[in-house]
DNA sequence: CAACTATACA
């Protein structure tokens, strides 16, 4: 009869004899003073005043027994838990699923998944709680494949997954980027009534988002009737993580309009979206909002602000916030180092990197090295880049990824060391991707290496035949070396394949409103003033000896027309608009969907000198920080 | 027993 003690239903009164037995068991396992203190404190904490608190606090009840175990879970008192487990085994107090669930939970929480698994495997009967607790352990700490195996095992075992199981299984799918299984889980959910459950839907949204299917995520999101902040956050993060920051920002507005208050998670996701969209005014607004709520004291929010300010050109502000962090985590260091790197402050980036390793004793990861290598890159530091690469591999035993190789190829290409770059590519342990060939092609463009440029383009076309930018780049290489027929042939090849050059577009955000400009755009209400300003500046520039360089325009058109096309490049329109709409001295940030052309680069340098303004252009792949006639890229980009 | 939150090459 004893084994049945522990499987009595919770509300059934225990027999006096059972109670005595349990009490003895419990007391004998809690002999040490520390354990006792721990347990008492934890038990007190886990029984808040409630209608049945008298039951929980009664020392002889089954509730007390389970609550002691519960408190072990809460305080991770492995010792006490193991003793209890031992006693249970010795006394033949058998397999009660409630107690087993708590033990499995305890072992998993203390990192002893093996123990948890053995206990689980030994249970003759498994209910949904037991499955969930074990799946949770694997869904949280991995290996995630096991979580999915268990989910499948549970179905085979005949236990129906519930509203707790699905989010866990989906979390594992998300971690593995296993879209196929994710869809399978979704299918199953649709066959039940759990499709209405907010937790399950949040799990689905997140799973689709992590697997890159934002629109599937949105479809699930749209069908949810009542949405709490977490579901909104999941969807906002979905856009942010999939390169659609503008939609993330607008969804945050929708969330507020729907009366759901932003939480710290909302702000972190949205601020990071603002960073990616280089939407500084919006980011500052969010910063202010977080400040009023007192969220900005939290390191996670502050780190997202570090990233946002750095990406919006305010590296110094980012640094101040970085210094204010209570504890500088790896991500914070990475954000700051990459922030310096992308603006060309390679000396600051390297100083910070050393501070991180030596003073703060934080171990860098592969992302840190991407930042450091790209910083070397922007500074043209070949020797240092190689050294850091060696440091990464030899000292930190970090396996280089294709991104690290891309940085090296890029720095070598910039320096015109094509043989080394090409050898490096040939010796890479992985297949070179489009980034690698793109970096090489970029170097070829700078040094007018037509031969290797052709090869790189060949590879690029194989890898991404749909990308018109590749054709444009090669055509520019030809044009720069005066090979006009070849330039035209590439252009023709491009049109024959039905590819269109992406139209250049730049935007600038002023007072929370985004103003976008296309090439030759005359649609802006202040268009006349914008062109007037450009003309005024051109006059001042030719006084300074500026001659337009029309080389990059590869169309077969007359010089005058080329000039006109150049002078109405979208970034110039955006800058002119910024100049006439802001007080003198205001820093301008312009974002562009393509690369800045050579002539615009020269022009913007001159403008920054003439009007004495800091102008930041955020290219499709880097920043140009123009101050007093100089650019942070030192004309290498 | 459950869902969301920062960093990265070209």
C-alpha cells in the first residue's frame, strides 16, 4: 500500500500512518542545517498567502512534500532534491508522476539532463506534464533535435500534445531552422483547438520568423483574435530579424494604436529595427519613451541603443551609453567594436578590442572578429588583419567562417594583393560564396584589374544570376579602363537576361518624416529649391576646381546628359533637401539603397567642406562619414 | 510546465 501514498490525488486526505511515514522521510532527508534553511526559506517563498496556503504549510501533507520539491527546483537545491529522490527509491515510494515531474525539472534545471532522462525513461506511466518538462529541458538547452524526437515520441506514445508542448516543440524547430518540422507541427495544431491559443500562436510566429518566412508568420499573426504584448513583440522581431525594419517600426505603431503597451522587449526589437533603417529620429523617440518608463537603465535596452546610435552616425553617443552599462556583455562589446569599425575608426575599434580581452577579460567570439577584421579592412591594414585572423584561430580556437575569409579577401583586394587574395580563396575550407567573389570584384574595381574582375563576375553570375548589381560593377570596371564596347556588351547581356539595374534611391528623415528621392526626382514639394541649392553648390565647387567625373556612367550618351544624370543622383537631392531644411551646422544622415558613385563621393566631400557640415551617407554596405572635405573611408570602398 | 528582446563580411 505504501507506493500508493504518493500517487494519491492532491486533495484526498492522507491516512495518519501515511502522514507519519512521509514526515519521517522528509525530515530524515533534510538533516543538514543549510539544507533546512534553504528549504524553509524556499518553501515560505513558494507559498504566498492564498486560500489554500494552510494546506501547503501543513508539514504532514502531500502538498508540503511536493512544495518542498518545488522549492528545490526554484532554488536549484540539487542536494536536497537528490536526497529526496534517493529516499523515494529506497523506500519503494514509487513512480508518482507529479513528484517525478518535479525531479525531472530539478535535474534539468541543474544541468543534469542525463539524470532527468533516466528518471523519465524509468517511469511506467507518463502524462503530458512529464513529457513537457523533459521537452522543455532540451528545447531550452539543446540538443534541440532531442526535443523534437521527444515530441514525436510523445505522439507515438499516445499522449496528446497540449498548449505547453507546442510552443516548446516550435522553439526547438526555430533553433534548428527546421522549417519542415515546424510546418508539420503547425499542421497538427490546426487539427486541434490549440490554434486559438496565444502561446501556441506566438510560438508559430517565432518559428516562421526564425526560419525566414515572415509572411507565414504574419498570416498566423493576423488570425489571432486577442493579442498580448508578447505576440506583438514576436511579430515586430520577425520583421526586424528578416531585414524588414520599416515594417517592424510601423507595426510598433499599430501595437500602440491597438492599446497594447510596449514592453522592454518591444523597445529592444524596435530600436534595433530603427538602427537597421538608420532611422535616427525614430530611434531617439523610442529612447525617450524608454527613458520615461525607466527601461533605459537596463543593459539590454542600452545595448540596443549603443547599436542604434552607432549605426546612425553618433558613435560618440554610443560610446557614452556603452560606458554607462552596468555589466558589459559580449554583445555590448561587439556592438561597440563593430560600430567603430563601420565608421572607419579602426584605431578605436582595436583599442576597445584589446580593452575587452585584457582589462575586461571577456572572451571574443566569431562576431567580435568579424568586427575587428572589418575594422582593419576599412583602415587598409593588411598585416594586422592577418595577425588578428591568426589570433582568432590559434589563441581562441575559433573556426573561421566564410565571413572572416571575406574580410581578408577584401583587405587584400583593397591593397591590390590579388595573388594572395586568390590563393586564399582557393585554399578556403568551404565553398566561396557571393560575398567572397563580391569582395574580390570590389578590389578589382579599385585597382582596375580587368582580368580577375571578369573571373569574379563569372563566379558571381553562377551564384546569383538574378543580381543586376554584379553586371553593373563589371561594366564599370570596363568603363573605367576605357573599354566601352565591353562595357556595352555586359550591359546588353544584362538586359538580354531581363535584368534591370536597381533604381538608385536615397532617403533622409527629418522631424520624424521620411523624404525619399529617386535619380532625377522632381516630385518633392520643395524640388525647385533643392535643385537651386544644388546649382549654388556646384558653382562653389567649380570655383574650387571641381570637374565632374562621368566615367561611372556607362550609358552611351553625350557628356552633357551624363553630367545631368550625375548631378541629380538621389543622394545629392537628399543632401540638398537636408541642407535647406535644417539650421546650419546640423549633422545629416542619408541612407542609400546602392553604393555611392565615385563622383558623388568627391562632390559630397566638397559639400561637407563648403557648408561646414558633417554628412553621413549610409551606403548599401558601409558608412561614409564626410567631415571638412574628408571621408572616413579614406576613398577606399 | 509555455511564447517575444541587442552584436556580424561584401
